[in-house]
C-alpha cells in the first residue's frame, strides 16, 4: 500500500491525515464526517468557534459545497485555483456545522500541491483542514514541524517536503458585498482587485476579547514562543535606547535582507544575533515560520523584528509579523 492509499483509508475510516499544501501543512479529516472533524479540534486544542477551511480537488467540486457561486467566485477560481486563495461563500447543507463553527458560510480552497491534489482526487470528497499545528503555535511548513507539534494525535503525516509559499492562504469573504479580505496571504489584494474590483480590508489584528467575524484574525494567533517585539525602520534610535536595559546576547534581530541599521545603533547590533530574511517577499515567506521555530529552539530570550516596508508585496509578511509580536513600546518599562 502506498502512503496515499493508506491516507485515503484512514480518512474514510474517520481518522486524521496531515498533508502538504503549497502554503503550510494541513491537518485533514473527511469534511462530511462530524465525528472525524471533531478530532481535528481536539488534536489542535482549537476553540470550536474557529471555522475550518474545506479543501477540494477542483472548482467544480467546490461549487457543490457552496449554496451560491457568484461570478466573482467563478472568476477568482479560474484565475487563482489551484492556489493560495480561500473563498468564503454561503455553505451547502452537506457541510456539517462543526466544520464552519456554526457559521452559514464555508471557506473553500483548491491547494496547489501535487500530493494534496492526488490525495483529494483519490479520496473523492472534501477535506476539512486547518494548519497542522497546535492552536496558537506557528503553522508547520515541513512534515517534521507537524510531528513536533502534533505527535501521536495524527494518524499519518504525508511528507511532501518544505512548503513553497510558507504562509497561509489569503482568505476572501465573498458572502458580503463588497467582498472583504479577512487574511492577507499568497495572493495579494492587488491581484484580487485586478480580477473583481475593489475589496475591503480591516487592517490590523482583531482584539481577542471581541467575537471576530473570522476568529483566525485574532491577535497573537501566529506567534513564536519567544517574546517578540516589532518596530519600523525609522524607530532605530528608540530601539537603541531600549536595548541599553537588556542583555543583547540573548536577543535575536529578525530583519529583511541585510538592510543597513539606521540611527545610532551599530554598537548594539554588533552584539545582537542578526537573523536575516531574504529581501524578496516570496522567498521570505517560504522561510519565515521555519526561522521563527529555529529561534524558539535557540535559547533566545527575545526577538526584535525590524518590519519590512509597508508595500503591497510585503502585506502578508507584515501581517504575520504583526501577529507574532507586540509593539516595541511595550518593552519600555
Ligand atoms: O493556507 C491555508 O489556508 C492553510 C492550508 C492548510 O490550507 N490552512 C489554514 O487553516 O491556514 P487555518 O484553520 O489555520 O486558518 C483558517 C482561517 C482562519 O482564520 C479562519 O477563521 C478562517 O480561515 N475561516 C475559515 N472559514 C471561515 C468562514 N466560514 N468565515 C470566516 N473565516 C473563515
Ligand atoms: Mg492556523
């Protein structure tokens, strides 16, 4: 029996299979089997109020699980599927309430990964799959990350190598007018607007004490274990002052490329361990979570994040780094 065949039989029997996608690894269960889907929430420690994305093998299959399929969905699916775009649409009755956390909408996506598509095609049905990490941990971008995080609570991990996008899909709500971007990701807002015209976006994370329309938007959702503090490039003078009160050897400086440190800080940066991210949004996305995981294992006490430029191409990475950190001002006291 091949690994895929085992995966299919586990899924048919109501088990959990972690599988690679181009974004991050997913923790999959038969989306039409409520008992199987409940196991996902248990394995992740995920609050039952946070809906899951349903993965399908084609746009044709996606249509079966949405009760409406607007022309915007048709156009976006034609342009970006398979790919890192999740479309939120009114759900069909075939999707049980546990998948959507009781919401009347469902997030649908066709992943662009040969192993995921092979699995979906052979399984034949929809797979509910959140990222294959414990709730509030970083999303996994390798099979080893999944095993580290979920261990025995997953029946099988399909290894498809490192994910090529590395951050989660863009989530776009098409159940409202105008469409609303819920999570920036591999497909940019500009790419979407190029196909369907203007969409709205509430920038900035949602306060966890309020009930968000998309609970995955909550602050602190994508954080490393090491406390992380972010600042913009022009805040270096402030950062230098703050650093005087900390042991620089226990700090990692995460920043894009080898961007020159600005302001009167060189003395400190010589002592900081510089962790560069590639100076290209796609390449940086690919290594972001792995880099944060490595820092978590390094014994560092603190991460300082120099934010990438506030340019559209960096929007998804800025979003994840914002969720992974607190403003540097909170470090003052
Ligand atoms: O790239 C990805 O999207 C990965 C791979 C595995 O496909 N999956 C992923 O799933 O990131 P998860 O569960 O970690 O994030 C799903 C996000 C959450 O922010 C959730 O709140 C939102 O999608 N979401 C899912 N269904 C929704 C719905 N019906 N309405 C609003 N938001 C929804
Ligand atoms: Mg997740």
